[in-house]
C-alpha cells in the first residue's frame, strides 16, 4: 500500500449528493476539503440512482392532498 499524508480541515468520505453538498459548503466557508471515494467514479449511489430524490407525498410525484381526518385528543393532551 502506498501511504500518503494530506492535511485538510474537512474530510468528506464519499462523493454522493450529500458528500458533494458538504464539500462545497465547507469550501465556500474557506476550509480546505479533501474528498475520498472508493468507487472508480464520482457520484456514489446518487450517480447510479439517476440523481433522483424520492420525497414522499411531494406534489410533483402525483400526491393528492387529503383533507385532515378529525381525531380524538389524547388524554395526555387534555387537561
């Protein structure tokens, strides 16, 4: 194994959407960032998922708002 030494303020492990967001934010704040990725390409699982975010109940995903159902108050909430 060829060991190397690097100094950084922030070490980001993984280059998926979260990793890149963290790295960009830290660099924008003036910090020295080192990002490492074990895969032969950048992007992590975000790249293999097509970069699609799944947000349950989002209006773009065909979610139709349902009127709230009345419920009985819990005994712990009623004084």
